[in-house]
């Protein structure tokens, strides 16, 4: 799942048919669809925040 999420997120995306086939075999089509949507939404939020210069409001500082 992490490899799939990373492949979706890099620019340009590097999702292969083999990767999708493996995910479908392990999780089924509905779960892969849901995972794909969640990764896409997370990526969209991240790019939106970066484009507008939005920061973590100090949360990152507390994690380090």
C-alpha cells in the first residue's frame, strides 16, 4: 500500500499495471478505489497547502 501511495504521489506518477493488479489481488477493487481516493485527497491537500504557503502551525515542532 505504501509503494502504491508513493507511486501515486511522485511527479510524474509511477503507478504501473502490475502494482494495481497486486493491490487488487490483496485488497479487492472497492478497497483499492477507496485507497486511491484517500491518497489523491491527501496529495491534493498537501499541494494546496504548499502552493499557498500554509504551514503546520507548529505541530511539526512538537513531533521532533
